[in-house]
């Protein structure tokens, strides 16, 4: 079967992991080019992969390679322009989250994909994670309404803080990372979000005017479920309780618990951001003396894929979508919906008011 010729755009953390996935799947993908503004990152990645053409400019790279697939792993403010060029040129897309900077741009990408008959997969890495799938599955057995508590704060310095500041040139932490966890909440409830509130704080003078590096959003769903998500980036952030993933319902609760101490490397460790390690399930069932009758369940998930393994699964999903003509309408509708929620939260934080959805 013909290999998919793929142009990888962006050679940072995510671009590197996805390029490794294409290289691993080299019977199915051929990397025809690596694009990044910095020569060091693309040359390093090309050397790791045993050689590949490198480019400093996407438009030049696209014209030279005419790829079947464009893999977009750049900062969010570039996603829409690259996607438009690729889709109009007849390429399929893998796009790291968030799909775009605005709902309007995201919907334009979805519409272009439909118009040109191309596949677009958005990098919602938790959707291919077996332990997170189990987390969602257990949450759906807890009754309604659900209370969903999630955060991911990162104490960053050096190149990680530089990356965070570059990301915050276009969007806040609760938007960039929030789409993942709001998407998880939507999967858990499968209910329509009706309103969102948020708070924010600017904890550094190194940010561009008007930007904040700490925020928390609160979303209410039509079925009465509620959820919050907290994200803070920077050298001032606390390492205490930086990773909370906890869901409570009328029947009990399920939590991601680091029973093996694998998060000891701290919040800067990207691999730990997706790790579950163990799911702890508690049931509220009691006897006549009002004592619990079911012991807590500990679901071992230590065989979960690492970060590169999850990126491999995402590219296997993209390949299947292309070859089997998988309908991605729901996938893309969910991507636009989660973006709509976090952008409304960003607006709520800035304006100090609740936004009706």
C-alpha cells in the first residue's frame, strides 16, 4: 500500500514525538520534510531520524514537497493559516490542540476539510490513552450530576518558561491546556455546557500586556454537572497538588492517584502530564449502621503508554481515518465545542462575569 508522504511542521516537543511516530510507522508514512524557524531543532531531529529534508518556511516546504499529510505542531497562532494552505492543496491534516485561536477559524478548518474531502485529526492525546478512557468510563457509572475537579500547573524555568511565554503571546494557560480537560468533562457528562465562569491572575511582569499566567475556569452542564479546571505556568508556581484529576457522583468517586510515586520529577516533566499510574474508585454504598460495605478499588494502569507511545497511537488513528475513510465529524465537532468553552472562559476571566453558552 502506498505510503503517506508527511511534512512535519514544528520540531519542538510535540513535533519531535510525532515525527518519531511517523518514523516508527515508516512502512506507512514517509517524512518528506521537517519545518521549523530555528535551524537547531530541525537539524537535530533530522539527524535523529537518519536524515530528512529541512526547511525554515512552511510555504516553501509545502510547494517543494506537495505532501499527502501535513502535521502541524507549531504555536496556535499559526495553525489556521497552515491548515488552510494544506487543505486547499489536497493534504490531510494532523493538528496539535487547540485547533485554532478562534471558534470561527476552527469551524473554517472543519468546513474546508469537508469541502475538499480531507481528514483532520486534532491532537487530543488523552482520547487515545487507555487509562484515561477507563477513567472516563468509570466516571460515567457514578450517576448524575458529576463534580469534576482537574488541574495541571507547571513550575517552569529556562527553555520551558520560554516556551510558555511564547504560547502566551497568543493564548492563556486555561485555553491552551484547558481544551484537553474540558473535552474529558464533555465525554464524562455527554451533556450540553450551559455557562462558564473563570478567574485569573497575572503573576509575572515578563508577560505581554493583558496576558495572565494563572487561571481557573468553572463550567456548568445542562444535567447539573459542574467542573473546574486550573492551570498556571511559570517559575513561581507551586509543586503542591499540581496534578488533580478527581470525579465525584452520587454513587461514589474515581481519582487518578500516583500510588507508585512516579510524579516525583515534578510538574515540568511532560511525560507525567498524561500518566495515571492508578485509578482509585470509591463507592458510597453503606449498611444499616451507615458504614461502607465496599472496599475501595485500585485499578493498576502502570502498563500505560508513555508520551511517545501515545503520539504513535494518534498517528495510527490518523492513518486508519485516511485508509478506511473514517467519519471524523463527531471528532471535529467535539474539538470545536471544547475550544468554544475555554475561549468563553478566557473572556469570563478577563471581563469578570459569567458567560452563558
